[in-house]
């Protein structure tokens, strides 16, 4: 009696192979699992690439944003995913984030808190640690530059106001927007958030630079201190 053998991806019917399906029907026709299967190429002795990819996605409730928060070590816990495959998945997710960031940057103009949140969400939305970023704007609220000012653990970051103002002055910025993330998912401004906002705003006022907003980013959510009337 022959032992049952799982078909590898090359032995599937042509219409069921992710690569061929992409070529014949376009990338939009593929499920998330099929797209990941193309990245990893093969599964393991008990699963096809698509089945393995489905199991990876199921582990994060089929949420690509949650998968983006996982690292290489997490992906390597799945049988059939080694370092090279894990790196491919992480790289693809990072490209997706950067594409979204680029789409916002093309607009080059911030007209609302949502515009600012859309800019920062790809940078901060799926991090497991806190980062603090600054967006520099000209007189027409067009983007001049953006940069990270600090990086830290989940408990907080250390902000150097002098570096923020130095960059703003060098780039001739008229205004700026602050942003940091809450990895815990808490969508409330802490006393520390309000304190650092006031500190930066007071220092910037001396240089005649306006601090327009402070955006706090969560997972697919944000709050604007300007919208909440907390920019004082």
C-alpha cells in the first residue's frame, strides 16, 4: 500500500498554483495565503506552501497588520519556514508599509489630522516598541522632511528638544507635527505625552515655529491632540 503523499506546489493543477494564477488572473485574484506562498515557495513534508501560509495567517487571526508586528524569530517557529523564508515575508510586509507611506508622501501636503495620521501609520502602526517622529512643513503645509527623534522600549522614549529645533531650523520649516506610537494599544494621551508636547511647543514658539499637532498612533487607530483640544 502506497503511503499518502502531499503534493508539492509544482504538482498541483495549473489553475491552483499561485504563481500561474497570478500570471493568468493578476495579483488581485490571489488570497493573502497564496501571496505568502509565492514568497516562501515551498511548504514542509506535511503541508503545501499555501497550507503553511494559511496556518501562519490563522495564528494572527488573518490580520496582516498583526503579522507585520511579528519578527523573524516568530515566523521561524513554523515548520517549513527557515530564516531565508522568514526574511522574505518580513521584507514583503515592509515594502507594503513603505508603499503606503510613499502614497501619502506624494501628496506632499498635510491639510488635516487624518493626513498626518495616514503619513505616520505605516511607520509606527505595527511596532512593538515606541518611536517618536517629527514631520517638518513649509508655509503651505507641504512636507519638507520627516525624521525619527528617539526609539525606546514600550515604557517610553527620551526626547531631545534641541535636535528637533536644530533640524527644523536647518530645513527652514515653518511648522511641525509630532507623532509617536503606543504599542500597548492605549488610545489616550498620558501626562508624559502632554508634558513633552508643551515643552516642544514652548521651545518652538521662541523660534517662531508652530507645533500644529501631536498624533498618537495605535493599531489602525490614532488620536490627534489638536482635534482633542489638548495643544496648550
